[in-house]
C-alpha cells in the first residue's frame, strides 16, 4: 500500500505493460504504508537549514519530484510511480505482524478508498486550526491501524521473504538498497547503538523493463523478533535520481507453509530439570528497551522454590545483554541463573546452547515464552523441549514435572553448575594442558561407607545415572533399601570437592571380594554409578585404586561387572583406558592389579 500524492503531478504517468503478480504467492503478509522520506532528515530543524528543502502539500520535505504518483495504466490496482531526487528514499513504518493475505487485501482496499477523503478533511481542519498534524491525517491513519494490528496480532508467524516487483522505464539497471533498522526515535529511552539488534541490508537490482526480486529476510530476523519498532526502506544506490514504478512491495510468509508443531502432547513426560524463560512480556510486562517494565508477581518466590528443589533456571532473550542483566540483578534473580543467553540471535540457538552447556536431555527442559512463533521454533530446533506460554508461570510451582527433589545435592545443583562454569573458564586458560589444569584444581575425593542420610541421593544415582553406569542396572527404592540393609554387602559412597567448590555426592559402588588360590583376592565391582559432573577427572580410577587397598588381604586383580546399554559407552571407554580387558565368557572387564597401579598423584583421598 502506498501513500499517494493527490496534487496534480508535473509529469504525467508513463504507459506501462499489463501487469500481474509474478513473484511468490504469500499466505500472510504485513500491512505496510510506503511513503516519501529523506535519508538525512531531521525535521523540523532541517526544513529551515537545508538548501534542498521544498515543501510538500503536507509541509514536509519534497524528496520525490511529484510525490508518490498513482499509475493505473498496467491494471491490477494502482502502481506507485516515483522520480527520486537527491537524498530520497521510499520508507514504511515496520510491522512484522503477519495477517492472512486476504485480510491485508481488504485493509488496503478500505484505506485506499479513504485516503483522498481523509486527506481533504485534514486540509480543511488545518485551514481552520493551523495545526500542521492534520495535513498528515492520512499517513497517521495508516500508522495507527498498523500499530493496532501489531499490538493485537499473536506473532505465530514471522516473515521469511521480501518481494519487490518493479518497472524500470530507463535504459540502465538501477540498484537500490533495502534496509531494515530499529526506529530509535520511537523508543523513549536514550540507548547506545550496541543495545539494539544491528541494521540489515540487501541489494536490489532493477534491470530495464519489469523485474521481480525476491529477498530472503533471514539477516533481518533479529529485528523482526526483537519487539522493537523498526522502519523498512528502499534507497537508490549512490544517491541516483532514479525513475521507478513499484507494483508490489511485500514483506510476508511464503505459501504453502507447513503447520507449526503442536505445543502440547498427551504422552507422559520425564521430570523436568531445567526451565528456560524469555524476558520481555514473560518474566516482566513490557519491552525493556522501550522503557519501564513490571515484573510478574511472585517471581522471586517462584525462583527460590524451584531452585530449592534442584530445578535449574536460565533465560533466553532477544535483548541488550547489559540492560537485561542489570534488570535481572535488580529483581534479585541473577544468582539463580545458569548459562543465561541474551543477545539478538535466534532464540532457538540460545535454547540449544543452554541445553548443550548443561548437558542434559532436551526432554527434561521446559521453555516459557509469550511468543507462539518462538515456542514453535524452539520445539522444532531442540526436539523434546516442552514449550509453555507466559500464562503458565503462575502455576509452575505446582507443575507435576517440577516436583524436583529434596536431597542436599538437589538443593545445591544450581551452585554446582555455576562452579562448573568457573571451572570451564579456568580450564580454557590452560588450553591443551588439561592435566596441568587438573593438578591446579586441588581435587579431593571422599570414599566412605553409606549413612542413613545418604539414602535419597543413592536412589537418585542408581535410578538416573546413565553415562557412567557400569552395570547398566537401575534399582527401585525398595531394591535400594534392601541392598543398603544387607550387612554382607560392601558399599561405598563417593563425594568430591575442588578449589572451585563441592560436587556433592557423585558416586555409589557395590563391591565384594573373591578369594584366589594364592591367598590374595579379586576385587569385584558389582555396581558402580558415577555422576557425569566428574567425568574426565579420574575419580573412577582413584576410587578403584583406593578400595583395592582396603581389604585384609592383598588384591591381585579387579573385575568390573559391565553391561552395555545404549547410553553408557562412556563407562566402557573409561575401563578400556584404565587397561581393563573384556572377558567374553563372563561379560565383565578385568585387569591385574599391583599396589599403587591406579593411584592418581594429583588427587587427595579422604576416609570418614
């Protein structure tokens, strides 16, 4: 839709060949009103100081020779014929709300019919009141309706293409720049450039005659999804004083488009270990970069409750990182977050980075966002994630997937991950010298008999450990209770700390000793479950070496009960690196042992 000039033009519209749309069919598109603008405009001060100023009937700066002139000669509605002057651009106030193409057609038809009457009435009121705002009544009507549509349309779809269909009546190709940028004048706060998603650009080449140009808008996506006001403009390259006729300028969604994945499922889900929140219009009402926001009620209490159950919390937001973190800190939420991801990239990438950094299954992750598009994209990009709307926040504390646990390790889980971040950062400073890093960590391993208060944590280990579950077995609470009450069983609980903090209780081992003919024993590891939090830190080696030293008789060999599953390849790799060899007859791994053979020289061992 174009903001046509209704004053008689100096140049008669040119004759055009019959036109019908030739670019891609759009299922949805934005309602945009394209009008005359200046690339160097700073109104109204520039009207007094600029040598190029020439007033339009609306008392704005004339940058098109005749304004936007309707040209009906090609049929299929009025095309917009424009003769660009120096510093001229064709611009529309951005609107990323995608409406059905048929609905937009109806809006445009109504607004086109109203344009000339609204313009005439505006001029009459101006003559009586001398209030210049009435001279732009038609433009104001377009913007008001577009803003209302954007505010009331759920953003379930985002544009994926920009289509321009243009006639170039000249003999040479005319190049132009399509630009999309945040409209800082419509943001009330004073912000620096690095707080906004960066502007995006694409080149448009219009050869002599008719051109249909299709632009992938992926580079502009951060702006569309930021929730910030933006402008979209077409500017002739090198300030060329071009003559072009625009038949179609559409921002929309290509058709056909696959339906978004359903957001809910009746299938039972695993308990959740991580909740990722959006910020704007989710944790708080409003858009942070546009001004004051209001936090959702009871937010701090919710974070405390989930954190105390061992549920990890994070954020994935399109926002200026420093501003968002300051606000989170002001609300007292920062200390509860692990791996927060704030920036202008795709939300799905942020969710994926958090899940990978924490190293948990995506099917134990919940993602809360007010935007249906973001929820659908997050579920598609990170399969298994459950996406919830912002309206679910009030019920999260009682959500059945967020019951969590009450063990000391659960209550300390967030702190352990925050310490892990510090470890990772320090490890990066050592580069390839990983062993030097481990030596610097002051690792201490505690290996002791189980106690009554260990029961819930041992149940967690025997039920949830996968990667370093050597036997591959899982035990019920009843089976675990029977094991722990059997005086004939040799049981060991493993805990670990280093200079960064405590890992908590990380392992459980069930062992026995079988006599050999030479008066020594073979140490048999019936079950061994070790948390992946300490994977790669040689804790399993230290445990095996320490337990081998404890018996009343010397140990000549160690045998580990190993059963391969689809998830414990890491345990098999550990055994093979430690020199264990598979015994095909017994389905175990075995190695000879001599005192000190499995000692870890940079690790301290404690016994209670």
